[in-house]
């Protein structure tokens, strides 16, 4: 039997925790989602402690797990760093240093070209997001190439299209379509999130795929954006959060694990013979 | 136009679940009459969004028609041509208001036959009722939180 593909929505605000785990499971099943990431917004240095408290709260909620509530395994955390005038690069670095080991995903909202270039090269940042009215100017061909080279993901929040008037929607669509075309040409990776502020902002993968096809993506590309990219990002970052992780492709292993691996290999070789 | 061997246009049936944000209970059991949406209101909402997004000609070609509607469960089956299927789902994605009330539409099953679609609709009743109840509770909490936040900001 073919294994069901896992689909994640990597950006939902904290209202989702008001559901009891069983109902959350029902809702996610109904929406064909296997996991979500809860957003914690941060825009000043003073908020670090608040965010840490929120992260702890969600972690406690996740760890009060019993076998009947597998949904908690699919809840991840996403810190969204929003650039404000008061937030200087040194402050962003401090936020990253403090919060990176505590969370699965770090997103940064790039308001300027300088911050975009810096964020692309920083290994602690996973997702880049852009304000809808600047996305066309910020994502040029060279930025798209850099995003591809540094294996970063670009976020496409659905809420940017839903919570605005039809007149604004046209200009936002135009801005995004040009930026997405550049990203597509360079084969950069895109992730669609809902950024839902309430249940009204939630959309299922079927809707996201149809929406992407309307933005001139092929069926394969849309499938990759909806299914493969979020799973890949999570896999990579969960590996990094492992205490034994050292560097990309390198982690500490015990002697017993090596022996186990060797015996397994010998067994398979014997079976083949 | 995609047609069958007999030259008939190929159709698809989409099972859609919708939800309204302002659901006020009059007696704690039934929904307020203004939140019970009719077939015509649903059709108008969908076709308006579809023509705003894709134009009048494409919406005419889509051949939208509501086959079955259960207002109490907030489920309906929408018929469309196979060619316009993706466009119709995009339109359903973009809907944020249903008959002027903030709401959302989630298409969750696509079928080639009405019979199969109705079968799935019957099967999913209990799950949908449970989800609707919980959604009502959560949206009420969100609305009260928003109201208190607005009051606080006004006071400031």
C-alpha cells in the first residue's frame, strides 16, 4: 500500500491551541493536514522572554502526551522575526542566538534589500518572507539565485491575498506573480503557509494546489511546494535539533549503534546470497 | 471542452463544507435564521467570486450548479465542468464572506459521480457536526478576545 504523503501548514497563529487535542486532530484530518507550525511573532529585543515563555507553554502542552492524542507530535513552532525600525541587525543576531536552539523553524520578514542579503547567508534562518508591496523589488534575479545557492525557503502566505480588498488583491497578485516567476526560473524553493488568524484563514492542500496552478505553476511544481518542501524543511531542522547533531551530515553515534548497523548489513548481505 | 464518448461535457462534483464566523444561537440549539444560507445565496457568492477572479466567460463555461445542500450541517455539492475544476477551487479558496457574513469554504472531496459524492457526504455528517460545534466555540472566544482588545486599545 502506498504511504500517505504528509502535508504541513507551517504558519498558523496561536488561536489553534484553543482546540482540545482531539478536536484539533479532527480538524486537521478534515483539512487533510498532518502537521502545523505555530507562529510566535517577535519584533523587539524585550519580547525574547515572552516568546520563550510561549515556547515553553506549547512544549508543555505537547509533552503532556498520551497515546490517544498523536496530533501533538505534529505540532511544531515557528518564530517570525518582524523587522521594525527599532530592530537593528545586532538585535536580530541576539534573537537568533537565544531562540534558534528552542524552535524548529525561524522565519524572518525582510523589509530591506540589505537585510534580505544578510538573512539569505545566515544558516540559522530557514524561511524568508516579504511584505506584499515590496516582494517584487526585493526578490530580483540575483536574490533568487542566492536563495537557491544557500538552500533557503521563501514563504508565500495565503493571508496576504485573503484579508484585502479585491482592488488590492490584483496588485498583490501581480507583485507576487513576478517574484514567483523569478524564483521558479532559478529553481528556488517556495513554501505556502496560511498565516491564519482565525479558522476563516485556514485552507486545505487541495485549495493551495489549485491556487498555485492559477499562478501558472505546473501540477508537479504545485505538489512539490505543498508536500515536499515543508516536509524537507522540517526533516532538516528536526535533525539539527537532535542533541547529537554536529554539522550537516555529521552526528555523534555510539559504538553499540555502529555494531547494530554492521550486523544489520551483514544480515542483509547473507539474505541476498 | 473535455467531453465523454457520447459527446457530453465531463463534469465533476465537489463536496464543500462551509462555516460562518458570526453564528449566534437564539436558543442554544438552532442557528439564527439569518445565518441559514440558501442555495441561491451560496451560488451567488461562488459565481461572483469566480467571475471577479476569472471573468464572466470562464464562469459561464464552468457551469456552476448546486446539486445538494444541507444548511444545518453546512455541506453542499457543487457541480462544475472538469475543465474549470481548478479555477472553481481557487474561487472557493478566495471566498472570505458568504452572503455578507465572514465565512470560509473548504472543498474536501472531488468525485466524478453524484452518487459517490452523496455517499461520502452521508458518511462525513457526524465528523462535520463535531467540527462545527468546536469551530463555533473557538470563533466565539476569538471574537470576544478581539472585542476586549479593541476596547482596551480605545481606552489607551
